[in-house]
C-alpha cells in the first residue's frame, strides 16, 4: 500500500477532518505526515512507542485495547480509514492501562509530530471542531465498549468483535462480508480476553449455526443482523 507522489495530499483532502480546506492549506499539512505500514498483530501505539506522535489511518483496521499490569487485554473497539490516533499521548505518558493500538489487517497510516500538527491546524476552526467531535465520539464509543466487555460472556464478546470487524472493514463477497486478514484463534482470544480453547469452541458453534462461514483462515459473516443479535446489538 505505498503512497505515490501527490497521493498523500490527495488522501488528506478526502478526510472529513480536512474537508473545507483549500488545496494550498492541505498542501501545508502533507509534508508534516510520513507514511508507515504495519502488518497484522503489530502495535501501532504501545508502551514503547515514541511519544507525541499523531497518526491518520489511510487504510486498514486498527484495534484499540487496554492492557493491565497482569497482561490482560480489554478490547476497546476498532477504527478504520480516516480516524486520528495519538492525541491523548500529547497530554499524558504511556502507562499501565493506557490505550494501545494494534493492526488487525495490513495498515497504512500517515504519521507526524503531534504538537506541530496541532499548532498548524489551530488556524482553521472547522478542523479543530471536527477533531473535537471525532475524539468525543471515540471516547463515548470506547466507554460503551468497555462496559459491554466487562459485562458480557466470551460468546457475546466474540460475536461483537466479529460483527464489528465485518461491518467496519469487511469486504463484500458472494454470500456475505469477509473479514480482512487471517485471524488466528490466539489473536481472537487475546482481543476478547478469553482462552484459545473457548474461541475455538465458540467459532465452531457459530459456524454450525450459520452465523459465520470459514474459508481457509478467512471468516465470512453471511448475515450481519443475525450476528448482531447474538452480540446483543441493534445491528
């Protein structure tokens, strides 16, 4: 997923965050951001990530999660194309329980110095408003997700994760939505804070009930609404 000359500025112009800016204004932002790729399972943001960096997601799906001192991970939702990451690291250092970000699929982000970026966009009130709304919406979603995870059993948590991945970044294929990337049982178990054996058994139950279909290491969701019902969501 390389960025060719001129594409970076074009891409930034397509994001809701920067819509309304002139070509010249977007071209001022472009040089601040450099492309970087991540493979599935790699940390985009973690305890050892250089601080005060900001990330704009160009392609792919990123999982957000909290990891406690005991290593247990609590899923906090996922983000896709157009989302902004890293703003919170400008105000507090990484620590136990800090929100981390892991690539679920192949991911391409544009990375820049956070304070330079914020000082630049501060000249444009509409961009600051869009940024505030995006961050506010994510905070609400994260709190809701953490509440669901803490009160749901493993079956429900797995259904919610698969539903979200299929809905937000799946590809339409004959017979449903195919989740991108080859998700291992160990990866899914880590994301929902369950054992690998529990995930294996639950996937088998979902497949037997027609909630999912497995094609090699790929997972296809035939009907998002049916999976949403298992997940206790509105769909």
